C-alpha cells in the first residue's frame, strides 16, 4: 500500500487527496450508523489520525452530529504534513471538544467515551511497529472496555496489516480499509478484532498499481547502521566465454545497485580481461574457453558463499555450456537466468530454487512462451518470475502482472540487458523475486532515461550503469 501511495504521488495524485477520500468515507459510515449523536474520534499522530481529522471536518457541519476529538500525544508533534494540514483546518470547524491526551487518564476524565454513540478508532494504521506503547496501550483497553460501537480506520489499531502476531488491538464492529484488502484482515485472527471489513475506494489511479513506479522502490529497506560486509548481498555472476564485456557489465551494475560482493566466474580465456575492467570485481577463472561440466565443482563451492547467482551473460550456446547451465541451476537457491543461460533451462524448475528469468521476446518464444499476454500463465505454470523485456517490460510471478514503462529506444544498444540482469541479481539478495524484478526493470529503464538525456542515441550500457545510483537516490 505504501508503494501504491508513492506511485500515486509519482503520477501526481497527492496523498492529501487520498486522505480526503478516506476521511469522507469514514464520515459517511458514522452518519449511516448513528444518524444523530456523539462521535468520539481517537486520533494518533500519523496519517491514520489524519483520516480522522478529515472525517471530523466532514461531520462538523452536520447539525445532528456532535464531534469530539482526542489526539493521542501533542498536536504539535503530529508527524506528517497531510495530517497536520487537516488538523489545522479543524480550527475553522465547529467541534464540540478537542483534547490532547498525553496520559490515558486525560481521556477518561472527559467522560466522552462513556457518553459516546460511536467511537472512531484512528489511533494506529499501517504505520504501526513493535509493541504498543503508552498511552496507546491503555487507550486501546479503554475503547475495548467501553461496550460502544467502534469503527476502525484502515485497520483496528494494534492489528498487524500483514497478519503477524497481535500483542493488543482494538476490537471493532467494522473496519473501513482503504483501497485494497490488507492481507492480515483476511486471516482467522482478524475476526477476533473486527466483525466486518469493508474495502473503501479512495480514488487510487489504476496505473499506480499496474505500472511499476518509484514507490515500488520503497520495499528496498534502509540499511541498519551496524550492517556489515555481505549483508547487502553477495552475488555470483556466471558468464563470459565468447564475450567478456557482458558479465563485467552485469557485475558493475550489481555493485552500483548496492551489492556488497560481486564475483564473476568466467572461462579462463576471458577471466583476465574481465578482471582488467575494474578492481571492484572479484574474478574466479574457470577451466577452459567456455563454461563446461568440468567447472561444476568450482561453481558449487562458489554458490555456497553467495546469496544469488546470475547466469547467462556472454556464455554462448555451446552444447557443453547448455548442459553445464542445466546442472548449475538446481544447485542455486536464488537464481537470475538471462541471455544464453535461458537456453540451458530445463522446465519445470527444480524444487527449492527461486528463479527469475529475464528474456526478450525471442528468448521467451524459445522457452515456449508466446507474447506478453502469456507471461502470467507461463510464470504460474512454471513457478518462476518472468521479466519480459520490451518497449514495456512485463513482470509476473504468476499472480500479479506489473508493467514497467521506464526506458527508451536508445537502450537498444548492446549490454543494457546485462545491466538489467546485474541489477536484478543485486535486488534479489534483499527483496522477494517479484519485487526485485519490478524494481530492477524500473531502475534500469530510469537510469537509461537519465543517460539518454545526456547522450541521446549514443548512450552506452556503461552510461546506464553510471546513472543507477542517481535513480536509487
Ligand atoms: N497516502 C497515504 O499514505 C494514505 C494513508 N492513509 C492512512 O495512513 C495510515 C498510515 O499512516 P502512517 O504511515 O502515518 O502511520 P500510522 O498513522 O498508522 O501510525 C504512525 C504513528 O503511530 C505511532 N506508532 C507506531 N507504532 C506504535 C506503537 N507500537 N505504539 C505506539 N505508537 C506507535 C508512530 O509514532 C506514529 O505516530 C493508513 O493506515 C491510512 O489510515 C490514508 O490517509 C490514505 C492515504
Ligand atoms: K486504526
């Protein structure tokens, strides 16, 4: 949902607009439920509280509804601009009562809860993390002990929208959840905390979900301050033979995407050339001039010390290489297969291997696929993730289909596919395969767009690599 929100912003739909729709829906629900009476809003200092401020404003002009708002914490410490904006507007509305609750007793002393006809729980939404603190914890107890009807905003406060363990949460009569059903609300545990769930349309643009956007990059976690070498990905690139540049491009792209360690395992004939491209790449020479079965022992050891394998770039299609690839893939836990590696895939893929393939349309056809319309079914029946490259990239894990539209015709130059494979490998170490594939397509294309601004049709794959960090930032 956070990714969708950010993608909306990227498309020009502001969070404030979504919040207005969310709040308006809450107000309608309150009015439908009580018609006349006292509505007590319990608002936290995040955007969940912001939704409540909007709803309170909408109801404040209704002569039959009396609006009371308890902000948990100090209003001066409201955390987001959207929530602050909507809080400030309440200064121009007819509100029966508004207090700041820094200690749960302040709320108790008002008697509002005992006197209410409905409680609107907007204390905590999807931004919750960790064990419930005070005064929120006691306030949740007060709501649950009140016996009053409760409308929960987005999720019952304290409930994990992803369906994790619940320490303590509000028990609601109805939850109005925004835009899409949250995974956690479909679990059996959810029925303990809400009798009913309604999904409310808040006007999200369909493109925000259909197209990969900058918001999708939000899944890429910030690093912990105490991170150490290796935690952000150890990537093994297996490539080269007839070509030496391809694996080097993939390796440099993986490093620029943030991978900690990138090793290239390449036939001995090209290992020296690859090493000469950059001191940042670790190179492990294989036995001969193409990848072959004699290399499996060396590669098995290398796989054990890396998180993700990216295989295929510049390997060529020698029969020995195809055979070696088909034997290497089952040894990998996480593997990205690109270019010539795609000709060594044996379907169905082995159990215990998570695989992303990055074919262009010709390679996809060689695998038995047909067109972009086929991607979802192909991914589903073969249990893999496809990133089908094209003018628009189509990504699917067999359940969801996403389209990426970054990139430009300047990127038809050789090597940009190798860059994409490297970016995908680096992200696969820190994200789910479908997230990695979506983000990689976006980053590679957006870096290509920046390179195109500078270089036009003369852009090179190395120029794309140079702009990856700008996109990531
Ligand atoms: N564009 C958007 O982002 C939209 C967001 N919406 C609303 O925004 C919500 C998410 O907002 P936020 O990300 O600001 O987060 P929340 O409002 O869910 O919660 C963040 C607040 O809770 C506090 N908190 C977190 N964990 C806590 C704990 N364990 N104990 C006590 N306090 C805790 C934080 O300090 C912070 O003040 C959604 O659930 C939804 O209601 C809607 O307005 C629709 C649009
Ligand atoms: K809530």
